[in-house]
C-alpha cells in the first residue's frame, strides 16, 4: 500500500481520484477531486491461487475507509429524491473486499516467469455500513437535506450496495495497476518460494 518507487508503484493511501461518473438508472452522480484513505490498514484475510486455471482470489478486510471531495447528484437515493452539489465526506466501517483475478504467465528472455493480470472482478460489502455527509443538498434547504442524510445514514448498507460500484471500479483499477507493476518485478519462483 505505501508504494515502491523503485518499481513505479504509487502510494495507495491516500488515493486521489480525479473524477467518477456514476450514471446509474435512478441516480446520476459525479465525484471530483476526491481522496480515499484507510487502505494502509487493510489486512489480507485470504489468498488462494489456482495455477491450473491461472486465477487467484484475494480477500481484504479494511476496518475503515474514508473518502472526501466534491460531488454533484440528481435523481433518487433508493426511494427519496435528491439533488445537490458541494463537498462530501463518507466513512465506511468493516469493509470486506473480494477480488477474483485471472492472470497469465509471461516468460522473459532469461527464462524467468512472471504473473501478469489479465482481468479481474470484485465485490465489496460492509456489515456495519457507513456515515454520509453531503454539503448543500437541495441548494441548502436544511429540512430536505436532513431527511435525505438521515435516510442515507440509517440505510447505509443498502445505499452503499446500490451506488458504490462506479467509485470502487476507478479505485480498484489503480490498485490492480500497482499490483501488476509489483508482479512484473518479482519472478514467480520468488513469489512462491517455500
């Protein structure tokens, strides 16, 4: 997570996200200039490698992931209408992230073999939910904003499940880019040394 400058991997805590376009069916949102923190405290809970299928599964547990930046949104937050733009903060607790990764083996001229990520999928869940804050909802109408924030925080697990994927897709694309640089710097014989 801290990055290894000598092989070109970047620090992954904090992660800076320039823009996320979350155009979903019932809610359109955009996040800009966002910072994500907390990945440095994640633990690998499980890692299994199936060399016959060129696949590995990785489970990370993160005690708390935080995010802040600028937002615009318009649509429905599950059942409530919502609109606004301004600053936001988000904290997610007990985050469980599962990666399912397909890789290929690349052999170099000197006969060494390296893993290279071909494709991946992910699933992220939380048992404890999170806390949302959006500044300037409904152009500052406190009564409407308070209703939406109360609903979002009381139903945070469902809200995250419905709307987190575009944000995570951008974040984990950066994570996999870093992981690929690491794998390309480490021959498989060293990765799997007994």
